[in-house]
C-alpha cells in the first residue's frame, strides 16, 4: 500500500528518503550543518540563518525583497525574492513562511 502525502512528509522530516516530494509544499530539514530541502537542494545552516533574518525583515517592514544586485546566498543558490507574506522563492523552490519559522525554531532563532 502506498503511503499518504502526510506519511511521506513525516518520514522525510524524520530523515528518511522517500523520493521526490512534488505534491507537498517545499519542506526543510536539518542534516548536520546543512539544510536540506524536500526537492533535494542543500545549503549551509549559516546561510539559512541569514535567510530567516531576511524573511523577518520583510515581515517587519511590509516591503518585499527582490534580488537586484544585493544577493542573499543559500549555498550555491540565490534567494530570488521574499513576498510580504514571508514566502521565500529560490529557483524552483517556494517555501512558505510556516516552514521558514518551523526550521528557525529548530535552529533556536
């Protein structure tokens, strides 16, 4: 019997490999000193901390962030934009605020 979306997401969050999770919003998990996305990208925890700070700055100011010469790096990736609702866009990744805040809590931010 195939696992439900929720079961696959829970297993992935617990560190298991459950294949590509294309039918759920992008999720994040800590893997050592790296953040891993449910789409297979990885970037340093230190970069995630800068990303969380940028999201919180957007939320506080109400002004969206759009990369325009000042680049926020997430490993080899760049953060393209942050919407005023806190959604992060980096390439094909669209990470909702709830996931950003969940990983921020795990990082003690």
